[in-house]
């Protein structure tokens, strides 16, 4: 007897159909906020086995710097074993306080705190068990702040900063 793995979903609809009803409803609620607030230049597609919001190669041929075959991702939404997650790559700060990502992260954390909701977040990953855990209006405002052209510029600035040698300590 051979065991076969279930086929990985190839489309967003297949991915959502593979989820339990409560998780499908939660991810759809977040998707609605994403679609309402994202620059239409972004594309929704499967990315990393989850729902991705990306700058398509037709707009940014360079793609993701680690693998240029992949489009430049802004956000990834998915269901994990113990929680759901929204990865917001525009909040991933490399530690430079003056970087656009660091400033955006600071704004995001301040706005989230005003809602009174607990922020369960890693470097760029919001973890949640229900949509009630999320400050959806803050997520929407964040997405409006990062049109595709700005995300491309932030990515280019990040890549340029990585090329500069670190200052030598005396």
C-alpha cells in the first residue's frame, strides 16, 4: 500500500476550499480588506503555498531578489497549524531606524496600540486565531500607504543599502 500526499492547491480558490469553514471565513475577511485597500497594480496569486499579494513581473521584472523567478511579494496570507498568519513584508526592518520599513513599522505599532488589541507579531508576521484578533482598519491603512511603486522603491533602496560596506569601528 502506498501513501500519497494530497495535491497542493494551485489556485487561491483551491487553497480556500481546502480549509475548514472557520479558517476560510477568517481568511476571506482579511482578503476583503486586502482587496479594498491594495493598489490594483498588485496581483493575488498562490505564493509559498499560501495566498500572495505580489508586484507582477510585468511591472517589476527584477522580481524577488533571492529568487528573481518569483514576483516581489508584499503580503502573504495563510493558514498554519496553530494559527493563521499575515506576512507583511513592508514591515520587515533591517534594523536601520531611518529606513522606510522601520518608520512604517513604528507607525503600524503605534496605530495598532491605539486599538487596544494585542499585537502578536514576529519580524513581519501577524499571527491570529480569529479575525477579531486583528485591527483590520490598521491593516487597511497600512496597505494604502504602500502602493506598488513605493514598495518597488523600498525594495530597491534596501538592495542598494546592502551593497554599501558597513562602517568600520575604531
